C-alpha cells in the first residue's frame, strides 16, 4: 500500500504471531503472561514519526504491559521500550520513527501478576462480558 488518493498515509499492521498461539483467543488470568509480535510497514519514501497507543476497550484488567521495538535481527531494543498499566490516564504510548520504505517490528509483552488485588481480580472475572479488548492506535506523520 502507499499513500491514498486523498494524501493520507497507509500503514500495514500485521500480527505475525501471538505468543505460542496463532490466534488471540486464550485464557488470561492472574499469574498468566504472553506476548504479541507485530510489524508496521512504511510504504512511503520518507521517514515517519509514529506513535503507537494502547488503551482498553470495556473490561479493565490489571495487566502490566511492555511495548518494545525490535531491531532487524529481532532483538529487543530495551532502552526504547515503554512499560506501564492501562489504568493510568492516557494509556501506554510508544513514540518512534520508521524509515522510508521500511518495516519495523515490535513486541508487546503482557502479564497479570499472581499477587495483586484479589477484589479487583474477582471483579474482572465476575462480569457478564468477559471479553477483553485491547485497542491499538497507530498515528503516523511524515518527519
């Protein structure tokens, strides 16, 4: 894909693997953890300034999240990672850039601590809507 006719930018988001699963449907509970790998492709010739934002949509879980850029060999660039919880205002945001005509890879690690707030854990598991949605927004501008 490239720029659309109206001049907007098009980024391809491809989830390449979800933990040890090829689907995002698995049990999330206290003491569990996992990760997602994904890529963003800049199809333009110019460098893009990119912000990847994560927010919960509906059900709140006390997850600890780390969003880490990966180098060309798939190694974590830990000094550029962001870590936090989505209970904080503004969610979790990673500001980065993607070179022109390049693909950037990322790893999103999540864990639900086994030790935590029993009341919150019980509340999260007792509702009628037990579907957890994590919304990812990618904002890109030419550098």
